[in-house]
C-alpha cells in the first residue's frame, strides 16, 4: 500500500486475522501520511468497527465478508465499515455505558469517544465515522 492520499476501499474476509493483517498493513504504510498524534485513534476506530463487523455482523462466519473505506478529508479522515449482517438497533444503545468489568460492550463507547461524528445506517449494518484531526500535535501541549 502507499500512503493515504485518496480513498482506500477493501473487502476483507470476516475473520479476526484479516482485520489484524489489514491494520498491520495500514500501520506500516497508509498511516504514515497522517499526523503522528492521530494514527492511534484512526487505527483504533477502524479496528473496533471491523472487529464488531466480524463478531456481530458476520457472527464469525468465515465465508462472510466485510467492507471498509478510508477517505482523507480536509482536516481529518472518514471511515466506513459495513457487513452483510442483519444489523442492530443502535438507537437503543446510544446512551448505554458498559459495565465496569464487562468483557465486551465497549465498542460503541470507543467509537463515540474517538470519532468526531458517528452515524449508522438505518438497519445498523454500516457505520460511518469522521475523525477531525487536532490542529496541534500532542507533543506541542
């Protein structure tokens, strides 16, 4: 892959290994063009949405696929992830906080905390996130 200068679209097998491989390639190549203090957040958002699609949307079915797109925008990045699953009722989970010691259930909280904007399709099987980059690097604070 080359540094992120235009849209990147991928269709991945719905496996955790495919997500790990894609994120490793992303980290090694595409993210190099992003501000250093934003790389973690972008990878976290993408990884969390992809893993949710694998686990919940595709229900760990190895023959299923998930789609993702990263698109640079002025001052930030847009990320879209979709799966062929039935979706979920995101409207009823919007304000829910996970239990402190729960082993799962933090995905939506992570998306809300790290993305500038999060939108789900009406059926809940696609998420679109925008991350606007900080105008100052974290090392400048």
